[in-house]
C-alpha cells in the first residue's frame, strides 16, 4: 500500500534553519519522491519501506535537536500527482 506523508519540523531554538535543512536533505537522499513547499514537505512511497526510513530519519533528527516539534499527516494513497481544480 502506498502512502503520502506531510511533515512540518519545528526546532524550538534560535538557530532553527540548519536542523530543518538537514532533515529535508535526508529525505531527498532517500529512494522516495519528495516535494517541498514553503510550509511543509511531503514524501511518498510504499508504507512498510517508507515508515522504516522515516522512523530512522526522525530519530536521527530528534537526537540532534534538543527541543523540537514534528507535525506529521499520513494519507493512505499516493497523492504526489494531485493538482487542485479551483
């Protein structure tokens, strides 16, 4: 089963930009499709392999940041080709 995952990583520290950039770079260095916009990042793939990757990537990010919030939404389908019709 394919899923779509949307993230917003929010380090609670003054120098917040580098941890966000590092997290997004880690996503881009994966085998999965990644799309960014100014407010969030989306990643798309097969559930089992994507969740294994995300578990390790999120843990590594959390290990590097003292205080952080990660908002995550998971949709049960690949929405990478979605285009609004309005």
